[in-house]
C-alpha cells in the first residue's frame, strides 16, 4: 500500500497543485495510519478512530487526520484499487468556528516600533496585502509589479491573483530590491541566499519575538495580519466580493466570517454608546 500512498501524494502535487506544506501534512497524517495498520478495511478504520481518540489529540488534529484518510480512500476507490469502504462512518469532529481576532491598533503600533528595517518590510507586506505567510515567502521579484502597484500571488491550488499595494509599500519594495540586487527569479524575502526563500517558521518566530518585546501577552502570528487586513477593508466599505478576490478565497462563505467580526464590533460600539443600551446594562 506504500506505493499507492506515494502515487496519491504525487497526484496531489501534480494534478491538484497542492503546496509542499499541504503535501507534507497529508504524508504525516497517512504515515501515522500505516504505522499502526496494514489494511484499509472497515475494522481497521474503526480501530483507527478509537486510537485517535485514545491519544488525547486536539479535535482539530483528529479532524485533519480523518480528512486526509478520507481523501486517500476516495482516490483509491476511484482508481479501482479498493472496494468502497465505509469512509462515511469516519465522522469529522464538529468544531465551533472561532471568529477571526484582528490586531488592535495599539498592538500594530508597538510591533512596528520595534521592528528592524528588514522586519518592517515583511510586516508591511502582510499588513497591506493580507496575503498568507506561504504566499509571502514564495514571492519572487518577477511577481512584483512596481509600475502598476500590484503583486502577482500564486495561492492555493496554484491559482494566481493580482493584489494591489500602496505607494508606500511599492517604494519600500523597490528600495529593498535595488539594495539587495536580486534578480527576477530570486525570492524577495530570503535569509542567506536569494534563491532560497525565508521559511514560514522564521516569520512566525519573528512576529512572536516582536510581540514578546512589545509586552503583548496573547499569541500573535502572520495570519492575524490577514484577519486585520480583511476586517479593515470591510470596515472601510469594501465590497465583499472584492475582499474575497484579494484574499484568494475560493468560497465567499469563508470571507463572510469577517462580516461577523464587524457585526460584533458594531454591537459593542452600540452597547457602549447608546443611552438606552447603557441603561439596560445597569439593570443586568
């Protein structure tokens, strides 16, 4: 079955266009299964579920492992490698969806005030564009259109989109590219060599370090800049479809979650400012 696993991973890479990070996640999840089971029969699947729950894993980890296994089973069945198994019995855990938690203006100010010039341009790119950290580190010089003020982003499934940038960021990127003397095929953000991009982990650690130095106690990460970008666009009156396009969301329902954040903020502002709402709270 190991050869079929490799075939499946190759299918995800070549035909589905999944990123290396996603492929590695699938490989890790499925390797965990085959370390414990040799077959994909219904008894093994049922035993696998029990094993996952007995490990005390987080609900999100269990759900991901189940989704990975379901994807493999469907692939094997479609290619007539196996008879249809009861993968519908592999129930994913229903998780309560948490609303995105954008950065506060004070947090943004603190982080930027402590950032080095190199860190500042990385933070500015995240903050101004709302791109994913994987898209940030994969950005090449040829993807930066300084004349028109756009970044060509290759997102999930290798789908390309154009993301506008501010004049300020355009100027910063132009200066950065000229100073580094990087070529078209080089990465914009790198550590030691322009043809080896900065890692996602390096960006996570950079933001975490700046947060700690700023005295921010909650955990911050690159994706919070994306949350902040989206909520600010909607707060400024941007059309939901436009925000969806810029963020590279395949489904608009993913983008709509940010409208809930704005609804919550609106409700809090109302409760704090409206005289009748204040009076209601006095009687609570």
